[in-house]
C-alpha cells in the first residue's frame, strides 16, 4: 500500500511540474514554448488560463492528500511492527 501511494505521489509531482512549466509566466494562458499558441487559439487565452489553473489546483490538492495518506499509512505500518523484530 505504501509503495502504491509513493508511486502515485511521484506521478502527481511530475504532472504538477509539467503543468507549472507549461504556464505562461505573465498569466496569459499556455506558454508558446510548449505549443501554447494553438491551444490559446482553440480555447481562447482566458479559457486556457482557467483550465491550466484548475489542473494546477487539482494536482496540488491531490499531492497534499497523497502526502497525508502516505504519512498515515507509514505510521500505521510502523506502529504494527514490534521492537523485537528489529534486533
């Protein structure tokens, strides 16, 4: 269970980094470096900004939740182990 949560946390971290790198630093939608010109034309600059912002917030909330769940899972696994098993 802990391994699955750790892998999910890593995937969410990578996706969050990608989404943050895609954003335009001046708040104008998707950065043109990553093909944002076409996305801004299809969706409009304000709509693409809203979509990217919602994805960023969703991934940040998912990362926060996964970190808390992983900490709870690790502490419950650690509480079940006895001290005699380590010696």
